[in-house]
C-alpha cells in the first residue's frame, strides 16, 4: 500500500465516525456507539472502504492511551480518599460479582475447563469486561434531576472511580496470567512493585509538575510535559513490568490530577482525542469486529451477556449498600446507577482482542451492552427517584 493512501483512510474514518457520533447523540445514545458502528460500516465486513493496517492500529493505541490519561486527570483524588469504606466496598462488590457472573456465563455456554487453560482465561476475560463502570450517563441524569450532589450521587460517582481502578488491576493480572511464560507469583509481584514505584515516583513527579505549574501556568510546557509523562508511564508499565500500558497512562493521570492545571491539560488532551485519536480508536474497534460469523448461538450469548452484566452490577453494588444498612430504595438506586458501561468496557475489550483473549465476533455483545445500559439507566433512575425522592440521609 502506498504511504499516501493512509490519508484517504484517515479522512473517511474521521468524517464517517463523527457523522455517526452526532446521529447517536441525537438518538440519546453515547457518541462512541455511533463511532463504533461507523467503523463497522466502512470496514471489511460491509462497505470495505477502509482496511485495518499497522498504522491505524498504532494510532488507535495512542487514542486509548490518551483516553485513559484524561480519565485519570479528571479524577477527584480528595473525594476518592474521603469516600470511605462504603464506596470502596460497593466498588469491590461491583467488580467481584460481575467477574464471577461473566466467567460462569461463558463456561456454561462453551464448556467448563481446568483452571489455567485457554478456555478458562477467555471466560475470565468475559467477566473482566463486565467489571467496568461508566457513570457519564448516570451523572447527566442525576444532574438533570438535581440529585448529583446528594449522598447517593456522590456515593455512585466515587464508587465508580474506585471500580475502574480495581478493574484496571484485574485486567492487568488476567493478561499477565494468560502469558504462558509468566509465573503467577511474578505477575502479582510485578503488579505490586509497579504500584509501589508509581506511588513513590508519583510523589516526586507531582512536586516537580507543581513547581512547573506555578512557574508556567496555563502554558504549552505543562501540557507537553504531562503528555510525555503519560507516554513514559505507559511504556515502563508494559516494557519493564509486563503490565497493560493503559494502566500506566491511567496512573499518570491520577498522579497529576491534583495540580492546578490538571483541567487545562485534560482539555488540551481532549482536543487531540476528539479530533483525531478518539474517532480512530473507536472506529478501529468496528473495523475489527466480525459480524459475518454471527449465528443464533452468538446472538443468544450476547443477549445473556447483557442480562448478566446488568443484573450482577445491581446485585453486587446494591447488596453491599444494603449490608451497610442503606435503605433498600436507596441501595437499588446505587445498583442501577452503577450498571452503565462505556469507554472503559471498550478499552478492556480492545486490549483483549489484541492479546487473543477475545474473539472479534463477541464484540457484538459489548456494543449491545453499552447501548442497552445507556438507554435503561436514565429511565430506571427517573422512575426510582420519582417514587422515592432523596429527602433523607442514607
């Protein structure tokens, strides 16, 4: 392929992805759903306008790195620390129950196998996809109803942040164990070691960036330095510790989230992500999704996948909130608020396809889950709040 052909591919991806993203937003669905559908449409499965190649895949990898870096930058570390054991417990339950539910679902469909086999790891990865939480739809719904700053809204938001941190750790461990050359104790030690080094090194990095921020506020220097720090963290995580690069990027964002210009850096990152790297990443997922091999069994699995993913979040998060003596009506709101899936589920799925843990044909289930949860969550929250307004403390 001639080098200049990539310009045509990028133009098609950006125009069609943004067009379908706007259509999705008009239909009250997440923009990313439209961008994925755009990739599916222009990809080899349907129109064949764009073929996947190494350049597009590498651009998509940069896109996912920027997305995770921005997610870390937008984390409110003070609220995260103040959340307390309740939000942490809700997050743990919101990871554990879907992880078990997704694993059992895959094994029930395709047969149980011994622990450590490829079949078992594929099942475990299905559960890992279910652990992700995206509260953007929930946050917007609570804001419209005036309950975002209430006790329930704060609990949901903070639990979701912790949920994603735990989910990244689970993803890192599962991928590490899947590598036949890796030893279980080595994977655990590398994960703990990287976390400890990130905490210690992050403290010094934070102090350095704070001084740069004070001397050159709202400047290109702080943005460039932040991006370089993100890329270094991603590289070190994968190269020296065998940990997913997105984990390093996410931790880089968390380390810098408390400097004064964290929002400024995030806005600059969003420009690149929104215009170029984001559409390429989400469209690349559609490009690699194979719908030609979908049959009745895959469709049935996808429907069961959606049902299990939604119910396990409600059960896991709501049940733990109930154990903490939260009234049932409020515990149900927390469970429903935590069941939305979005970008993180897509990122986890992409990583699974890259390492061979997720067959492209099963990505249909992930897209269906995102669409269903995005539509159902606002409706159910409005029904619950209409019946039981938040007029009392939890």
